């Protein structure tokens, strides 16, 4: 039995789905693909650990490494005795990389029952000082509008009710295409071209790149979910400069306030790094305060992790215990913000997407306990009646 073991982001997950489809439809046997991630040193360590475990458990299998970590340091990964082959990131989703059997299925990976990622863009041009991903994925490349729409249409026709636009830097979408369209144009085109799509969601947005058309769509398109995840990384001006980010803290605060005026029910998530090199306690306090200043709810917090070959890895680093302690404090702030959000939703009615029997998500991405008999992928109007820890409780509406 061949399969893919995936690490990392939604884009990696989407690509893992394509590779799995190629293995299955091509009849590829006894092959295990490890789709690696390079976003942190810990992610790479876990992937290497998995490779060793897979070899112990599958001594006769062909083990293939691909993804960002193996792309950044292909020689080191190829030298691992457990690995039979390293495949470049830019060819890993091509069918011919894995099989010569003629294709009999669509090139779109099978839709998940509830939520399916759709790649709109790959690569990045920005070279933040902490990030190795441009070396792993190359420059920003956009998929044409019609290709994205066709993917979305096929996914919806297979029964999926929510699509998530994903990429490495999705707000850069369109800058390499004729006429240089913006992400807002793509969102409008998808919603107009696939009117049967119930829910469209966006992943990490760079506040320095969000265009007015996208803001108009956020304000007026009910099918565009009121939940935005922002790539912020820090809330201190000097740390943002040393990260080589393109926004300052006031830019993020203004963005969040503007979007909240346009759509008052919006909920924000954000990526934040704790313990970046040279970060003082006062600088960290600015990032901690940024959670409240921006009104953030769902936090993805990472203790800083050195990536060899990046400028930040050459900067004066903080002790690991300081990074972990600051990350814990940021997560505590995030938990408090999430708790307040959940409390505010109690008593309201929400269209809940059932992810699996017994659990789902609101439009705001809040987790909900649902009835066990509701089918995965279905959407139901539910009354949010209370809380069970970090999940909302629900009951069907009278109209249900």
C-alpha cells in the first residue's frame, strides 16, 4: 500500500492530496512519500524522525522525500540511508513524477467532505529574514483565474461545501499575470463563476498587500466567511524591521479596524513569533499588546526557531527557555481572546459546517459540538446554546 505522510501548511496538504491521487490512480505500489516542511527546525526534525520510523516499520518500501525541507537541503536528505529518492518541489505534483500509467481521473484532488483547499499561488518574493520558504518554493507564481474556477467548480460538484484559497503568499496573487489582477478580483470571479459554492474562506493574508476590491468583497459577499487569518509575526516596530516585514504595527491595527467597520462580525486570526533574535521584554510586550490592539482571536504562536541560511540565524539569539516562556504567554493571551469570542457567540444562530460526526465550525471558524447524526460536509443552522471548554454547544433551530 502506497501513501503520503504530510507535514506543514494547507498548501502542502493540498499537494499531498494530488500526490496520493497519482499513486492510487497509477497503481504505484509499496511507496511512501514524506512531504516535508521547512517553516521551523522542529518541523524538519519531526519529518526526519518520521522517515526513520517509516523505514523501521516498512523495511522493503520505497521511501521518497519531497517538500520544502528536502528542497532546501537536498544533499543532506539524499544522504539519509532510509531514503531512496528525493523529488524536487516543483515536480512533485506532476503525475509523470510518480507513474506512467495513463490518467483516467481528473487532475483535481478528491474533495474533502467538509472543506477543501485550492491552491491559487505558490512561492514568495519577499525574503523575510526568518524564513527559508522562498528557497524551498521559489518566486511567486499565480494560477490563472479560469484554472482556479474550474478547480472550485469540480470540488463543489463532488459535494464539498467550503473551499479555502491557499498559497504561500496569496495576497501576491495576480502580480505575475497579464493585466496584474489582484486577489480581490479572483475572489469576485470565483463567487460569480461558481454561484453554487456555499462558503469561501481565505488563509494567511499580508496586510501590506490587501487590495480595495478584496475589502469590498469582504464587506458585501456573505459567502466569503467573516474570518481572516493574518500574517503579522510581531507587534513591535523594530522587530518587524529586523524580520524585514513590509508593515508596521499601526498598519495592522488600522487594517483590522477598517475591516471591522466594513463587516462588524469579522474575526481575525494571526501568526505570531515569540522570542525573535534581539527581542527585549519591552519589545515582546508590544507584541502581547498587539493581540488586543488588533482584536485578534485565533492565534498561531511559534517560538522562534533558527533556520540555517537565513539572515535571522546570524542575529543574537535568545535562550530557548525565554522563547518558550514568551510563546506560552502569547498563547495564554490567545486563549483568553478565543474564550471571549466563544462567549459572545452563545445565544446566536450560526450556519455550522459539520467537519465530522459530532463536530463542526461556524462561519467565524469557532469549533462547535454538533449532533452525531449530522453528515460530514453538511451545513446546518444551529443555535449556539453554551460552551464545553473551548467548543460551543449547539441545538437545531425550530426550522431545522
